[in-house]
C-alpha cells in the first residue's frame, strides 16, 4: 500500500489533526485519509454552474413559490 510522509507540518496543524482524530475516534493517519478523500472528492463532484438561459425572469416571487412547491 502506498504511503505519504508530510514534512515540516506546522505544529498548529498537527495539533488540530490530532484533536480532530481524537474527536472522531480515529488514528491521525485515518483522519488524514478521510480529510484528503473529502477534500479531493468535493472538488471533483461539484459540477460547474451554468448560466440561466430561461425564457422568464427569476423573480423573488417565483423562487419563493418554487421553494414552497418543493416542500409539499
């Protein structure tokens, strides 16, 4: 299995990682992997926003009605 060595990790970042790992009942390595996966997956899973090209304006009234309709 591949490994990774991080050199010159700032003490404050090391402390945060250690605390975060403790809070999630993980080792520091496991927590670092989770954080890397979440960070890397998030950047790829967010589709690029496309400009609205509808035939009617998106007014506040329309948006509020759409929100109410979606909660029914």
